[in-house]
């Protein structure tokens, strides 16, 4: 399974864009990049995922480099409620045709007033 | 609203006790997962199941077993609880659609083994 590397922590000012980087240099052609976040004392929450094209939804944007070896999650206007641990994950195959996701340690994003 | 429900938010057990953690999902998902989460270690996969009665070991299966008799229910079993199994346990489910992969998590079960 491809591994990911994320900075352990980042800070962002409220109202500014938060750009969270992730390296996944060993990603293979059929693996997706997923992002989750976990707010304290809650279960992780799905944010977005992509294969090779950039993706956007109501929560965030995902920018994947052309060589797919890295990606950036963008929260366009960070709020205090976005303070959380953000996980970048590369999918891997489990049994049969199903997928399992292996979580690393993530990035603690702190949004400051 | 889609939901993954874990039976207990907080449990306190004694060393050597048998512990059952139950998880139920209402989304008709094929895949179900058990993770544990410890400070500084992130989430680690214990077991997962991609079909009824099917299971595969994750990264840290030692000391645990699982049961999936029905599609909606996935149980984690600690045959003889030990203090190093004190942790937050998270259940999740997902669809089998290729590329979908989105995991839906429960709120977690915090287990303390004395």
C-alpha cells in the first residue's frame, strides 16, 4: 500500500485559506487519494477524494499534482470549527474487489481567531 | 441520515474479562471495519470484513477477533482483555463501489481495562 507523509501540525488564521499538503510518492495508478478529518472526541469525517483530476465539494478542494505524487487539501475560508486532525490516505485493496483505508497520524490544523 | 452506531460509548472492564464491542450500520454497506485510536499513534486497523462471515486481518489483529453474522452488524471481541487494550475503538462501514471508499464512522467506544 502506498504511504503518505503529512506535516504533524499547521496553523491558519480564521477566514484565510488553509492549505494542507500530503506526499504520496509511491501511489500506484489505480489508487485514490482520500481526505478525512477528526474533530476532538468524534469519529473521523469524510471530506473529499480524487484519482487524478482536481475535485471540489461544499467542504473543500483537492488539488492533485500531475505526477500524482502529492496533493493539497484546501479549505477556502477556515473557521474555528475546522480545527481538527486531517488525514490524507491512499486507498488500497482489501479482500476481493473492496477497499480498505489505512490512516496515518495526520496533520493537526489549528485555526486561530 | 446514514448512521453507524456503536453499542457503548464508555466501558470499564477488568483484566481477563471477555469484551464485546458491537457496531451496526443502516446503509446496507458490504464493508465494515474496526480501528483503535491511541494518542500519538493515529488510527490503526484491527480487522475488516467485506461480506457476511468474511473477515481479514488489519495491521494489529493480535488479541482480537471479529464476528459478522449479519450484513449490518460487525462485532469486535476481546477474548481476554488486557490493560494494553485500553483505547478508543472506532467502527466504520463503506460501500464496495470502486472509488467510492468513503468511510462512515461511529462515535467511538472508549474502553478502559483495569
